[in-house]
């Protein structure tokens, strides 16, 4: 039976079990960055929420399909207030002082996309299954807009194509912005296209034959709106209905609200079952802003200030995703100390990797319990502070019992590395490529593992009594089960043989 993974669902306002439509297979979309500048640590806090969801789902044995996009066109400066009167963020960035070093907007987008990939690796985020770009899916976006027009959910004016909010009575169900006054408030300060039928209507396509990035469409030259990009790409790779959609809290309205409207107007079925939003990061108690001098990117902290990448990762996940999070340099210093301890414990545990169970010590069992506590904390609405505290407790146990460690200490550290991504792996410490997924001997060991351990025990006894015929027979039986064994002065270890 699958473990219960509970997460707050913005749609229902409750912590609920995450239940994939296809049992055991999580199909998950997380909104990626607009690549008009370097992603900042606030962006990465949201990406890390998605990363931890992915790691936790995998730890309980789920298959995952994870899609996170790159917005390289169509995110207007006024999109956050729904009205399409702003400038495209990419085009504006090209005109800025930093933008002058780029030949054109494509060059700018390429530069910031590859910077994103490198920061992504620096912070040890898992690779998505697909990282689609908005500009590579214009055709699908046009097709969806055509369908929305055909079914009466959209209309055309001389400046664009708009989604008609009136045609979708469920609009506002995610954000709670159902009341007409709330919506009016959200759009009050922007220039309104006089041809728009309703101030709430949002742009699906902007007609603009002068724009730096433009495509030909049934409505002439122009470019797509930001919201249409995400619902179209999510559905293209994950299907009409997905299990989970994530992003930062600013995306609840209008971006995700609009995604729901566009998708459900066509399918008439819930687009995503679960919606997860990360609270905004603040720096030293204030909103992060360039003009306040507290704006940090990953590369600035790591390359210019020499912050250890995994310490930055640990600091960014040290607060639960749903609580207000204050990034401080004091947290960063604590995280550096903790990462150094994780590293030390990992070295020791790595040395004990081939050591058989030490029956005279309870350390192995304690670490198995500790791992389960870390996992349980993550399964409980990604309670990262509790998970990190339990992981550090395990580290303390390892550092305090150096002479009692066996392979379970190694398994513990591998498990923590897989779950939290904060344990530094160097090449020579990294796992044997033939080793299959980490086997953490949980207290309720599965029957196959019990059988293997029994056979190994019987073989050791046969060897002790010099009954090598029996010992070899048992080894052959294990080999037939695809289990390889290795004898060392510290005992016998085993692993599943790779099928690759
Ligand atoms: P953007 O590049 O503005 O589209 O943002 C990319 C992602 O980062 C989105 O999910 C945003 O909600 C998220 N984000 C932006 N600023 C912050 C912040 N200060 N804290 C947490 N997440 C943020
Ligand atoms: Zn999005």
C-alpha cells in the first residue's frame, strides 16, 4: 500500500492526501521562470518546493513525470493585473542597461536560460523530465486559442484575443476572487482596452506586428499571452488532467486562475487536482528588491561571496514552504555548519559501507528510525524544519558512534542525500553505478529482504563449519535471485545485480 503524502491544496484550503489519478504515478507541473534576468533566491525557493515534492514522491516508490517550463515570451509587465497593456518583459529587458550586451532578444533568452540550468545544478535540483519553452509551443497555443474561440469562451478585438471570464462561472475558485469588487480591485489601475467586453477578461493573444518576437497566427502577427503557455504545455506533456500544479504564491491570481479557466473551458473537467503555492521569501525581514540592496541571485552568493552551494540549498529549504520565510545571513552561517557535519558523517558512513550488521550496537536501528522520521516529516505537508532536525539527529548519532557504524549508516546518509539533496557527494564517494536504488532496511522489512538475509546467515554458518559445498550452493541460489554478495573482514554485504 502506498504511503500517504499530505500537502496543502490551495483549491480546497486544506491539507489533503495527494492522490495521483494513475495510482503510483505523479504527473506534476511547476511554473518555471521568465528568463529575462538571473533567477533569484526567491524563485529558487519555489523551485525547491517542487524539487522536494519530487524527491518525497520518489522515496515512497512513486513514478514521477515532472514538467517545469521556461517562459521566454509573453510575460507582460502588467500581466499580474490581468490587463495586457504592459510591455513584454523580455523585450523590455533587452532595452535595459544589462540588456545592451545581447545582440537580440533570442540571444538574451539563451543566456539567461543557460544561467538558469547552471544555477539549477549548483543547488542540486533534480532534472525535470521535460523543460519546455513557450517559444517552442506557439503552434499548440494557437490551436488552443482557436478552440476557445470556436466554443465561445474567447473573442477577438482589434488588439488581441481575450478569454471571456463571464463564459466560465467557476472563475475565482482557486484564489477566492469570486466577488466582482475583488476582481475590479485587481484590475483597477491599468489601462483598459476599450474593446474588452469585461475588465476581467485576459489576453490569449496580443496582436503586434512590431514586436521583437512575433509569430503569424489566424489573427495576424503577434505573440501569445503568458497564461495560455502554461496550461497548454502542462496538458501537452502530462495529459488533460494532471495531479499537481505548483508555483509561488503570486501565481495564484491571476496566472493559475487563468490557466484553470482556459483548460477547463475546453475539457469541462478539473485541470489539476492539487495546487501547491510557496510563500514568498523575504531577506532580513524585508521584501527582496534591487533598490533595497538585498536582492540575491544564486551566482552572486556562490561565486562572489563564496557561499557553499549546499548550504544555500539547506538555508532555502529550512523554512516550511507555506510559512513566511525570512532569509538571513545568520541562517546561512548555521546552514554552512550543518552541511559540514553532513559531509563529515557521510565520509564516516561511506567507510562503513561494506560492513555487515553490527549486532552489538543499536546505532543501525536508530538510523533506520531516523530516516523514517525524516520521510514522515516530508510526507506531512513538506515539514522541512522537522525533516532537517531529524536528519541532523541521525548525523549526531553517526558522529558520536564512529566505531559502531555499519552499512546502515551509509544507507541512512544515502537516503538523506536522496531526500533532501544536502549531502555533498564527491566522485569517489558517490554510489557504485551498479548499485540499484538505495535499500533502506525499514523495520517492517519486506519478505524478499528477510529471505536474502536468512540465506546469507545460513551461508556464513556453513562457511564457519567449513561446509563449502553448502556455502556455494547458497551463493548460487542467491545469484539465481539476482543477488550478488561480497565477503569482507567485516561481514558479508549484498546488492541487487544491475540489469543494465
Ligand atoms: P517569474 O520568473 O517571476 O515567473 O517567477 C518564477 C517563480 O518564482 C514563480 O513560481 C514565482 O511565483 C516564484 N517567485 C518569485 N519571487 C519569489 C519570492 N520572493 N519567493 C518565492 N517565490 C518567488
Ligand atoms: Zn506558469
